[in-house]
């Protein structure tokens, strides 16, 4: 409904509020609606738009989709970097690979064999020295060879122990931070990809569509206008003398041309400020009447009423209610 047509409806409804309530016990009003203009959060080419003018839509149903090939590529690259970062972290936490450890184990075994041989040689030379068969120099040389073999064995064992340990804490911490950063990049890429697909924020009716598939949509440009069911309301104007008869939560009866009987609405708003009957009413008596705007939520079948449709409102306890 355009602002001009809405203004005429308001004027007409307010103009008849006092006299209709006095003469028939009913108040005149109309159906008001607040539209939601759905747009994409970024520019792009429209590739799909299932939404059609005048068609009902459920909450979460696809309204339109923008080209997302670039976002998909960015997500794929971000996921690859995340996988690489996780692999690096796992490698630091687990130490050397089994193949590398097997090489070090073999080096330890060889060093131990060499040490055992050198120890046997030293013991034999020491025995022969006691019997005067060899010189002290020969024994000293054997002892030196045994000590060197022992040092080599200890070094090999330490290398194996270090290889089995994870990396230094600062290296692991840096790798963990890298994984977190790559995970955040993946999350951002998923959000960007998800925003290329726009679904209905609520159940309601598609009022109008503004772009066709293949057209370029600017940032913030609405593609679809939607009237959610919850955004419809019955609006009427209450004479000042009847203000005490209506409070929030009350139910009122509504009627319209060719509408089913028994339609109702629940009062959700009563204006705290009065307004004069608009000057379209030329009678001095009517101009001095104060009216209060009242909004009511249509219930059940009344939710199918069209925006701008004129209706009659009957208050609880009024004649004919």
C-alpha cells in the first residue's frame, strides 16, 4: 500500500470512527501491513529466484541465490590450508615418524654392539696385562676405545629419546595458533558462501520481486518484498469516550464485505496520545472529537485479510457483539 492510499484510509477510518460507534456500535478500520524488503549482503549476479509475486512462502524457504563460485573457491582454499596446518601440528605433537625412529633404533643397536665388543677387548687386554703378556699402552688404548664406544652409545640413545618426544612447547603453541587462524578463515568463508543464499525470514506472502535471474544486484538492493503473516494488523480509531472499554489483550470482532463470519483480532496496541479527527470532517462537532489509534493482531482466518482492506470492528459488549 502506498503512503498516499494509506493516508486516505486513515483519514476515512478516523472520520467515521465517532459517528459509526455512536450509531451502529461498530468502528471502521482497515488492514495494515509492514513489508520486509529482503536483499543480499553483497553484490552479485542473480542466478536463482524461486520467489514469485503473490505466492505464499514458508519460513526458511529459498527466496533467491546469488552467484557463489568465487566464495566456493575461497572456501576450498581455506579448507586446504587448514588441513595442512593440522597435519603440521600433529607432526610436532607426535615426534618423528616410525620410519625415522627405526633408523635411530638401528643406530642405537649398532652402537651397543660396538660398545660390548670394546668392553670385551678391554677386559681381555687387562687380563693379559696382569700376566705380563701385553704392555700398559695396549690396555690404555683398549680402555680409550671402550670409553669412546660407550659415549657413542649414550649419544645414540639420547637421540632416540629426543625423537620420541613432541616438539618444544613454543613450537606446538605456534602451530596451534596457526590452526586456529586457519579455522577462523574457513568459518568466514562458510559465512560468506552462506550469505549468497537468502531464505525467507518468516512465513508470509511474496508481494513483489525486483530482479530477474541473470541480472546484477547491487549491495543492499532489495530482490524480494515480503509481507510476513505476523506483520499484519487491524488498525482502527477509538473515540475518547470509549477509551476505557479497550485494553491490550482484549478481543474484538471484525467483519468485511464477503468475509466469513466470526473473524476476531486481539488488541496489541492502544495509543497513549489522542489525535483530533482529521480535518476532512467539516462538522464542528466531529472536529472536536478525540480518537485514539488501536492496533489488533488478526487471529485464525482473519490473517488472510488483504492489506488495505476496509473492515468493521465491534468491541466486546457492544451491540451486535
